[in-house]
């Protein structure tokens, strides 16, 4: 937007704090190459447009704001003479994208001294070469440091996740190995028991009955009901008494296996009725091996299914086989992240999932949203560890007008009021030295706000801290981070 031209007075320009040390010749050059413009209430320039001018306010009131999601968020409002905005990094030239990084409007008739961006860059390099070199070093140095520490932040998170995943995979893998070794032993004993039975003078009818009982016992194992510890203990006592009454040796050892498999006294009575009395001990022993092998195979199946589930969760977390931008179910992303971080969360922190499953999929970069969830969960766990290591992490999803809300609520120590305005700043951290880089929330902010056109907000008091991520339900024009 262009304003109305007005006379440029070098003395007025020189009275501004920005130019007060310039010589009369320099002030004259500014007036000759720049201009004074008067703007009526309304916009002056818009965020994202090419940065063509450097503005210094002579009189009036300006408001700077940023676009966050679908909202205009006011950054500052001032009437102080000499404040400046616009192409402030023109001296960097083509090495950075020269666009306005905020929007500016005026709320009353306002006069600006306006300097074209290329003129501003040339004057800076000619008049203040050392300052330009220092500013360039500061700008690119901070960018380089931010990238390096950001990469370190991701590597630390990856290392933590890898350790947790290795721990989670080790448990079912070790269980499968143990069960396989035990299964080999039990199958060997079953073959021996079958040979003993086969050596007896049993009719084909008796052998057929034994095989039929074995098949039905295996089917019963697959349908075994879940029992409480008290119910299981009472049933074990009953089965042990039955086995002792029948003269079966070591009934106390066999009973827990039968109860775990869902076998009770009624079933054992059916077995007794199907075989001769002299074969009953061998038949019970043979059925015991049958039950043990079925239970061991169930354990192997559960362990390998657990491993497969963990691998799927790792793939879902990393999104290795997915397009970078697609429609995604946030609940799948949250579940995979919580599973990957389960080792770090530990058993003393209770996780509550309060999901609204009716929410639709949203257009997103899933792998990067998982990075956001990781950072927010990690901070919540750290806050609860600082409060004694126990607490509750509640992950809630809900609809918020035309956006999807993902809320992480923890019962940790909270964020002091004086720190809340700085937590999204690069390198700011409340963690002890060496434990935080200060980039986790900065990275999360850039992913949510810059890349997904959403917003992050925080509410906190001791025992109740809530980070709320708001994401648009419909696609917004894609923008590189």
C-alpha cells in the first residue's frame, strides 16, 4: 500500500534516535534517496510480501502483527517516534529470502520516512561496513548454531527412543526365546509319554478317546477365561484335591497349568470317564504336556505379535513408508509416539487417553507432528519427575470450531509466570544445565505454526499444565518450514 508523498526535512529525520549521529551530508542523502509518506488508517504492508521498503515512523501509531493459523496475532503497538520495521535485513541481500516477516497497519494518520530496500542495503554497507559484517556474522552464526543444536536435539530424542524401543523389544524377544526352549523340552517329553502309552495293550477305541480328549483340551486352552488371582487360587486348590484323590503324583504342580488353560474338575471327570483307571495317570500326564505346549505356543505368538506391533509403531512414528504430506489420523500418531516413549514415561506416570474418535483425518506432515508430540510429552515427563516422579499425563483430542485440538496435560511443577512468555524462544530452557537445548518448543512452534498454519498455547499452574496444539481441519497452501 502506498501513502501520500510529503516533504522530507533532514532536521526532522536527524532528530530520530536511529539517525541522530549522522552528518548533515548523510541526512541530505537519506532525504534525496528516500521519501516521506503519509498513510491513512489501514494496512501498510502484509506478511510474506516482498520486502521492498524500510519504514521509520515519524508520527502516528503502528501495529505489528503475525498470522497464526487463521488468526492475526498482535505483536506490538506503539506511538514512539523513530520505531522502524520492514526490510530490516536488506543488507543480507539474496542470501536470505527478502519478505516482510510481519504485517503492519496504522490506526491513525501516520507519517513514515520510507527508504527503498536496495538503497537501505547500499547505505548500510557503505556507511557501516564493520557493523554489517558483525550483523551478518550474528545472523548466520545464530542460524547455524540453531540448526546444529536442532539436529542435536533430534539426535538426543532419537537416542532416547532407540533405547526405549530396544528395551521394549528385548522383553518379548527374550520371552519368545525362553518359551521356544521350554516348548522343545515339552514336545520331547510328550513324544516319550506317547511312546509309553503306545506300548500298553490299549484298544484302538481307547487310543481314539485319548486323541479326541487331547484335541478338545487344545481347543479349550484357546478359549480359557480370564480369572482373578483369588478365583485362580480357589480353582487350583480344587483341582489339586481332585488329582490327589485319583492318586496322580505331583498334583500341586500340574494344577496351576490346568487352571491357566481353563480346565476344571468337571472336565477332568470327563477325562476319567473316557479312559480306564490304570491309564488315567499317564493320560493326565500326557494332557499336561498338551496344555503346556499350547500355552507356550500362545506365549510365543503373543511375544512375536508384540514385536510386530512395536515395529509397526516405530514405522508409524518415523513415517518411513509414507508421503511427507498427507491426510493423517492424529490418534494413530499419538498412540505410536506414546508407545515409543513408554520406556521414558515409566510405570510411575499414569497415561490417560481422552480421545474424540469422531474427529476426521487432517492434512499434515505426520513425521513432524510426531516430533511435536515427542517434545511436549518429554517436557511433561520432566515436569512430573521434578515434582517427585509420579503423576498423570492426559492426552486429549477434541474439536475446536474449524480446528482440531490436541491437549497434553500434566500434573508437574508447572511453568513460572515469568517464563511463560519465553518458553517458545530459541535456546530458552528451564531444565538444568546439560539436560535441555532450549529448542524443543521452538521446533514444535515452527512445525505447528509455520508448517501446519496452526497454533500452540499454554496454560499452567502448579499441578496443572496444559499445552494445546490447534491444527486446521482443512488443507492450507503448503509452505516450507
